[in-house]
């Protein structure tokens, strides 16, 4: 009985949390409707649906979480239709024609039709709202779900979850009752019934947008933990419920939030469980290490970093990844780079070894030429970082560069959760120079541009791009973010190859930095080149791979930094002219 009281009180406290905000418009849209036929069935449907989904998630693992994701999608559609029906009963009637039963229920549920609301329509709305509800993972719900995971599915688990949901429903019913009286008074005195209904419809659609964007399970859930955790902990301390919290355990709640409780109150991260980490099998070779497996990494916090050595975004993350590998190695962090090639030349092991040496990477690197690890993680980005906790679960991911402070905080949290006694420290600030330096985001007006016909755009040579055949090109002065060739080139799917000496590439760009991925071609002979900016040597605006006169040499297939504007960033005309034939040009990037 004590545990049921605790769960019920915890549910009531949910009304004080920001995470309840997304579903409030759906609840207050029932204001003014009969309590027994409208409000009560909706709250009952919401309570029962949450209890069922939470039970499955607690004991069923990731498959239940995925199943609920599909339910959330269906619920989002259902609630969106409900919101539209509030805004326009005529439009709701139109929607009802192809989906008669569902449409009629929605019209009735909204009160926008001519018929009185029914128990069935309110129950359907409550079920949909329950699928969207992502309660706060505070201490009380954490304790309930921990018990569910430890003991499996049983009546006690279900009763506790129902009690928690019932507590939330009770507080919502009280708020709805008060809100209903206010709305009724406004209708009597001001005649604003239609306007109130339309405002509620807009609020419902806003709630749908919040849920569809995931804010209900990310930002709001983090805010809510901070706002109600102390109140819930006070309830736990007052009613002496600590005996339920046995050994620490991971539990996936309705919003896949990890919760762990024990008598000593170990540190518990609020990072969500995104699923178990897949196998690291499939690499064609491991560099800096023997092959590693997920089994032998259990007990460690693992950062898996997908990268490729000619990707500028990947290059700019390397200083941070190296800093974390060094800073937290003694605390139990293992960093693994997964090199997944974008271009064919990045599949050459010697090229990857050379890049690892140039970047001074000391952590293990799995060469994923066949994209087996890439596909196992269902990854789609360079760079991409995945954090795996000591139990082998993915707890955090980040795509692209940036957000380094947040990523490092996630590393610290998972290390502390794994038992490290470390204290929070200031984030690492590596001394990145040259091509590894952070971009000037405020001044970038040019985007990545491929030179192969497979992905190219904005080609400005008047001859037009000819695929897989030698062509003599010319270019005068391209417009902003356009480019062109001069001399004889053969443009392939992934790159443009210079057939005769003296050819060049022109690009009008607007960014602090300009980079170009270049290679010496099949014979691997060095290729000399000269860079000009607005028709003159670059001077102080030269990049790290050329001198002030614009001279440089292509010696390996990699990314070359050719321009770094030292003063005010402005649109400039870039031109590179090659003194030797055979160069292969792949892509422009900017910073």
C-alpha cells in the first residue's frame, strides 16, 4: 500500500513539471464537456495506455520502445486532426467523409460537431494522448520502473504504474475542473465560445508540433527533472521507500530514459537509452590496436567516432576527439575511430595510415571500407559520434561538428555512472591550428561543391560539363558560388582529372577558408600549382598548404587548405593553375 501511495503522489507531482506541457492543450480542450461522458473516459484512456506502454518498455526492451514510436506517429496524426476539428468544424466534417467512424469520433471529441460527445470518442482521444505522454523520469517513476525491470511483468508492477498514471490524471482532472469553470464563465459573460475553441485548437496543433519535433522527450524532460526531483525525493524520504531500490539496473521508460536507483544513490545520468551497441565486426583492418569487440569493451565507456580523412568537418573534430581520448583514458573511456571512406582513394590502407600519422591519432581506428560497422549503427553522417555506456547501451549521439561541450558532458556523466570518482571539469579546449581550426560560421556563404559529375552543381564553363571524355574548357569570371574549368580535363563521376599542363579551376566564394581535395593521380608524381585571389598572389590570405606567393605541391590525395582570409571576409575570386598534368580534383569545402 505504501508503494501505491508513493506512486500516486509521484504522478500528482507531474502537473508541476514542464514535461506535462505538450499534452495540456489536449486535456483543456475538454473543458466544458460532461465529466462522466467526456473528461473521465479521456483520462482513463490516457492512464491505461501509459501504464501498458510503460510496462512493456520496462520489461520488453528496445522492441517495445520502437513499437511505441509507431503508436506516437499514429497518435500525432489523430491529435492533429482533433486540433483541426477545433479550429474548423466544417473542415472536420470534410475529413470525416473518407474515414467515417474515426472522423465522427474526432468531431464528437472536439465538441465541434452537432452531436454530443460520446464515451467512445473521449476514450479514443485519451488513448492517443497516452501514447504521446512522456512523463518525467524523476526518482519516483525511476523507482517504480527499476522494480519492474528487476521483477519482470507482474500485477504489482502494473498496479504501481497505473497508480502513477492515475495520480497524474487526478491532478489534470482538478486543473480541468477549475479551467472548465473559468471557460464557462467566459462563455456566459463574453460569448467567446468559438474564439476559445479556436484558441484551444491552435494550442493543440502547437502541442502536436512540439511532440513531432521531439521537444517533449528532450528539452522538456530535462527541465522537468530539475524542477520536480527535489519534491519527489522528499516524498521518498518521508515514506521510507528505499527498500525497493536494490541493485542498479538500466530501465527504458516510455521515453527511453535511463533510470537507476539504489540505496547509496549512485550517480545516475538522464541520458536516454537509444538501444544496444551493435557489433564492431566487419573492419578490413584495425590500426593502432588489435581488433576490438563489444564484449571485451563491456565495463568501459566507449566513444565511436565515424570519420573519413578528407572530410573537413571530420578534420575539425579530430582535436577534440584526441583531447578526450587522452583526458579520460584513466577514467575508463575508450575512443574508437571508424574510418568509413567517401571517395575511392580513402579506401587505400596506406592513405589512411598516412592520415592517422599526419593527424597524430593514437586511439584505435577500424578501417570500415565495406561499411559493415556503418550499416550496423545505421549511420548516415560524417562525422558522427556515438557514446556507449558500461552496459553496452548507446546513450548519446551527435552528428556533424560542434556541440563539443555537450558531448564532453555526456562522456563525464557516463564515466561517473560507471563508477568513476571524477568530478566535473571544464571542457577541453584543444589548440587547433591550420585546417583543424574551427570554422568562421558567421561568414560562410559558400557550401561544399563536388567536381565529379555525380554530384556537381553550379558549373559555369560555357562548354558545359562533358562526362568521361576529354574536353577543352574555358572560364572567365564565375558568379558567386559558381565554378568552372580551364584547359583540357576529363570529368568523371567523382573527380575531374587534368589531361594537359596549364589547366586550372576557378571559383567565386565567400568564406574565411577555402579547401580543395586534390590527388596526384595514378602515377603518384608530385604536381606543382599556383593559387591566385582576385588575380593576385594571396599574400597574408594564403592557406596552410601554400606560401604567400600561392605556390604549392600536390603530393598525396587529401584535403588542401588554400585560402585563409586574414582580414575582413569578403567574396573573392579563387583560381588554381596546375603546372603539371594528372591532378585529380574532388571537392571544395569552406570554413
